[in-house]
C-alpha cells in the first residue's frame, strides 16, 4: 500500500541524525511534522499585549496547556544563566526575555506579569526576576538570589560594556540593573543577601511604561511542548531570564 507507514526496528547512526520528530494520529492515520516557531515568532498568531489598559482582555488567554514566550522593551540588564548561549535579538526593540511551557497558559501569564503579592511568595515559579524582595523572611523555592557577600553562591551576571559579567560588588547592581529608587535605597542600606521576587506587576509605575507581550501556542501533548521549548532554545539561544537550557 502506498500510504502504509514503514516501521524499522533497527537503524544506522546517520539515519538517526536525520530523524524528524513527528506526531501520529491513529484515528486518521496521519503523520504530522512538529513545527518549531522561528526566532521572530511571526508564525504564531496568539499574541497578547499585557498592560493596565486592557486587563479585561486578560481572560482571552485560554486555560489550555501550551508553550509561551515573553517579550518586552524594558531595560533588562541581568542574566540568570551562564550567558554563553544567549538568544540574539539585539536588532529588535522588543526582546524575548523568557520562554517556557505550562499546563495552564492563563494562570502562568498571571504569575509572570500580574504578581500582586509584593513579597513574591505564595508558591509562584515565575522566572521573571526583575523586582527586589524587601523582606528576607519570605524566601521560598524558585526565588533567585541577586547578591551575596558569599561569593560561592550563584548570582546572576550583569551587562557591563555590552558583556555579561559576574557581579563584583554591590555598586555594580545599582549602577547597572533597572531598579526603582526604593529598591536602590534598600540595596545600599542592607547587609543581608538580596533576592529577586517571583514575577512582576506590569501595572506598577516601574513597569507600566514598557510593552510586555505574551506570545503562546496551545499544545496539549506534554512531550511535544517540551520538545518545542528545548529545540527552540537549541536553535536560537536562551532568553536572559531563563535559568536553565533544558529540563527543570
């Protein structure tokens, strides 16, 4: 039969290198190629601009599972990964700063961009680490360290002279990172470890003057979501606020 799918139990190494992950629908006997978005994400139709003027439209984001990307023109000057394989989107005003997968896209976008808990607690796993926690008694899992006098602890890299480098001293933070006046005062006056909080609230003065886009694809298969996330990063690089290249 011309439409019969050939299944091989054994294969050569060069054949494996040429393999393309696919999805097979047994009901329709159809084989689909898995499409990975391009760097510009212009082959994704689902784009939501998060700002204080269209909060009612927030419910338009479905509660379905899927992959997503967060873009902004805010000046993010720190990197939560090694910085060795960063995504190259310097020629655009809106930068891709984060991407991930979720079983509920609406709730995930809320954790990232509508974080109403000022102390960043409550179980959120948001990787949008931009604001400072001003209470070290509420440190929870997934909270990222910004600065410590203990140099052995993992701290983010910051952009100095267009190069991401290790933090040498506290002054590097205030001179480089995008921080509010209150955050800078807290950093200068504290002698304890300094942490980011999970997620931001784009309605705050610090963030509302910038654009924040939530771009997403609805994908219900968990394995396909993970494949797209990992493959996209391998092809184009890792967004600056992602702390891992693959896996969690």
